[in-house]
C-alpha cells in the first residue's frame, strides 16, 4: 500500500490494546524472561523504533519485567532475551528498570537497535501517523540524495532554536526543557507546548496559522513525548552504570539490526573484532538489486541461526574459537566459529542433494578419493554454498566462481534447487581457514563386504540428535551412511546406519 496507508495502519495499531507474548522459565538462581512478537507486531515495532516513536508495547515489556521482580524479589539473576524486533523491547525494559538490580543481564540476537528512540527530533510532537510520515519523508530524501533539508531536520533545528529540545553537554542525548514540563517533571505542559508547536509547523511547512493549529490539535499526543522523555533520562543514568549489561549478538548480514544504533555491547560473531568498523561499509555494498524477499531473508533472521556457534563439547568449534571476551570459550557459550558438528550436518545435506540430483556424481567422487584426490568433495560442497549465496542475492555474478571440476564440467547441476543455506558465507569463510586435515575430518568412507559407504553427520545417540535452524533450511546432525551404487547408478537408496 501507499505510505499514507502504512502510516494510517501504524496509528491504528498504536491505539489498540495488544498482548505481548512472554516466556518465563526459572532454575535455582536465575529467571529467564524472553519476549516474542508475532509478525505484525514485529513490523510495527520496527517502524516505531526507526521513526523514534515509542508505543505501548514498550510499556508492556517493562511491566512484565517488573511483575517478575515483584514476584521473585532481587535474590535472583534476571536474564532478558529477545531476537530480531523484540530486541528493542529487551533494551527498553533494561534501560527503564536498569537501576534496580545489580544482577540483571540482557541478551539480544540480531536485535533491532534503539535508533532514533534516544533523541528528540521533532516528529514526535505530531502523533503517530504524521510523525511516521515525516520520518518516511526523510528516508526518501536520503534515498534520492536531495541536497535540501528534510522536514525532520528542519523541525529539529526549530525546536532546538526555540529552546524546547535541548542537548546535554556532550551533545548525545536530547530531551524536553524543564519550562515545558509540569511540576512533577515527568509530564509535559500541553497548554504551553501546543502554541509553540503550531508556530514551528507554520514556519517549517509554510502553512497558515489556523491550519497549523488544526494539525497540532488533531495530532499532538503528550503520551509519546512522556514515554520518550523517560526512556532518554533513564538511559543517561543507565549508560554510566550498566552499559556492560546488554549484550547484542549479531550476524553481520542482518541489516536492520546494524542500521539502528544499539545500546550496550555489540558482538559480531562472524567477524574478527578488528573488522567490526568495516562492517557498515560492507552493508552499504550489498547489491542494490536484491529482490524484496531476499532482503526479507537478511533482515528477518531467526534466533536459530545462533545455535551453530554454541560450543557443545570441548574443542567442538575448532582450536581457534573464542567467546565474546576473546577468551577460550566454555561449554554453552556462543563463540565466533561454527561447530564441527554443524559443518558435518551441512556437508551431509549437500551430499544428499547431490545424490538426488545425479547419483553418478557421487560415484565419480569416490573414484577421485580412491586415487587420493580427497579435495573434490569439499570443493563441490563449497560450490553448493556459493550457489546458495547467489540464490540469496549476496553475490550477483552470473557464474559464481566454481572451483570443483564437477561443476566446471556441468555448471547447471544445481539449477532447480530451491533451498538456500542461511550461513553459507560464514561456512565458506571457515572452511577456507581450516587446515586440509581438519576439513577431511568432516567426512568418512567405509568399504565393507556390503559395499562402499560415505559416512556423514556425527551423532548416533538419540538424545543428542537435533535440527539446526529449522525455520530456514533444517539440517540434522544424525550419523548416516550413504551407499554408493557403483554398478547401478540409477538406484537411489539411502541406508541409515543400523546400530
């Protein structure tokens, strides 16, 4: 729909009562609170954060946290988590309740940052609908690279000029001047503010005074200003004390999470620390001609994409894996490397795809391995991941630079495959940095009286078998043996390992 329709929807949604889904679980000394947003709420929060217009869902997140605090007291450690758009709720709850507890910890996975929520820009004085439209105007202005100032920039200057918005001494956070607040300091003096806003609108939009007053009368909502004022003031206190309490784990392809500034510490788990500054540069270089749904994949990443980075067993993510502090990780911590269990699951899935596409390819691979050329299978897996990057629109070359002889011979082999591998770029990077010996440990062959088998995956214990990122392209880590039909290439059976 049009921008107008979107802004109308945003305003209606802001006025509705809405339920926030919260999962609470506890053990001896910890209470875990995690926020879940449905799709529509996710889009709604995304717009709210981007335009810097706080909505009632933020209040709900805080209420929920306080409810748990009252119920269980301060003897517990509280951990708040959220992924994607609910990351903004986690940060909000942490900031506004932040000074109550020594022991709370907030974690977001690809969480949306607080962006424009931490400063006043002028669009907040005109309610949800017009406030969002002014923000959209600014975005389009940037998009079209117009030299003239956007409405928001003009508004911000005018509000600062008239002494309504003021910046603190280091010029980072802006709030509302004391003379426009009621005695309690937490509510604004609407009667005093409205004529001022009308004057600014008249000037910036070049309207007649009467029209400007009408616009203010219809749209001004003191609740928005008060929510935002409170957040910013808490944040100034919080920033000094508790900056270390919020951890953001990000994958560098997640665009929305990158473009809104996070409060707290950001860990890009698929990048070395020193590369973090180059990141925005890279984001800007993501091909401009991506399809809508490809951008959707990049921005809507699921929390499940972080599981492959968790250390499940000693050295399970390779000898070089480090945790967020740059130290040797402990079991259960997120590291900056994918686990070998996950890499084996990826290779297993690729081999099964190959077997379905053309089982004679596997026969040739085995003959290669018999001759001592083990690398062809690994190169083929790498090519499949390159193809996946092409599917996702991350690389746009017509020929995605194949390195296996199989694909150089038949480059159309993967055509018709629908599924993509959400961590493809990261897997390739990690394989390229592994020694050949370590790469070889990801696959095995077995020759027995029953035939020749390729052994893939890793787990035989029922309890340890699980699926990675089931929302995108599910991969499981179960050990399977795939029999090679050397004489009868058309026969396409897969034998699970019978234990």
